C-alpha cells in the first residue's frame, strides 16, 4: 500500500483546484442572480404586470445563469 496519498495512482488522490471552493460557489450564485434579474426585467418589459411571465422569466434566467457559472468554474479548473 503506498504511503503517499498525493501519488496519481492512489485512489484518494485529488488534484488541487486553482480556484478556492468558496469562490466557486460565489461564481455560480453571482451569475444566477445576475441572469435572474435580467430575466425579470425582460419579462417585465415584454409582458408588463403579468406575474406568471415575470416568474417564468426569472426562473429561466436563474437556471441559465447557474449553468453558465458552473460551466465557467469547470473550465477554469482545467
């Protein structure tokens, strides 16, 4: 059994990330909030006071922002 856990062949080896974990979660949240607000504004200007359209626009914007933030973090770690 190898004594060093930093060896590539060891099953518990994990490559350290260039971006700290706290910053990664902030990136996802930041993009989700940014796109959520953008989706809310687009829904407001497109449909006015229709609350269903506002909710759907905000939800779609938040999901898209989260996916973009997650993809950016994944690409930055490589």
